């Protein structure tokens, strides 16, 4: 009986590991919202990390979060690092910025899991406002593929992106 049970568990584990291996090697999460504000105004709220953190949903998740800014907080080369029990430990850096159009960031996590991703904010003018798209993409190592069998990363991260974009919309439209 014990031997049969162990064989069933081993077979189930093998199926799980093989199934995980079929998962994609990369991921992408993306959300967007239309905001009644100019691309220039929104770009400034993203491209300045101090301003970014006024609407960043991850900053709001942990009041005890310890953050530190680099010598530059605006534009290419701007850096920010954080340590938190709720949202982990990591850093972000602005890699590239195109005025009123796009901001690209490196997003590196140390805890709870090491990950090296890119975040992109694109701004497209629309009638009476701007479509802001927040996307994150990166590689998925094998352990991540196993986790993706149980965790819907698009829903988990996407929900945070939706909250952040709602915060940005509220702040931008309030001061318009």
C-alpha cells in the first residue's frame, strides 16, 4: 500500500515537472488606461522616481517599506531601491526615456525570488487624453515555470498594475 502511494506521488510529481517544462521561457504582463492629461504631464509623473512613488501601488502595500534613491531621481540613470517584508527587496533604474512617449526601467528583485525584468510605460495621445500602458516582461527560469503552474502571474501582477494606473489617473486628473 505504501509502495503504491509513493509510486502515485512520484508519477504525479513527474507529470507536474514535465508540464512545467512546457511553459513559456518568457512572460509579459500589460495593462492600460486612458487618462485625461497630456503625455508630457504623465511622462513627468513616471520619469521622476519620487513622483512615480506617489502613485506606485507597491509603495502603498507596505507603510514600513524602506526606500532609497540614487544620486539622480529623474530620467536615464535614475535609481531607486527598496526593502520590505510585504513586497520584497529590489531596485529599479530608468534605462531609457523618450519625452512624452516612453520610459523603460530595469526591475531587479533580490527577495523573495531573484528576477531581472523590464518595465515599460508607453504614452499614446488619444482624443482628450493619453493612453498609458504599463508592461513588464522578462525571462522565466525553470523554477518560475513550476510556480506558474500554481500562480497566475498575469492576474497577480496585472491587478497591481491596474491599481497603480488608477492611482496615476486619479492624481493626474485631479491636478488638471
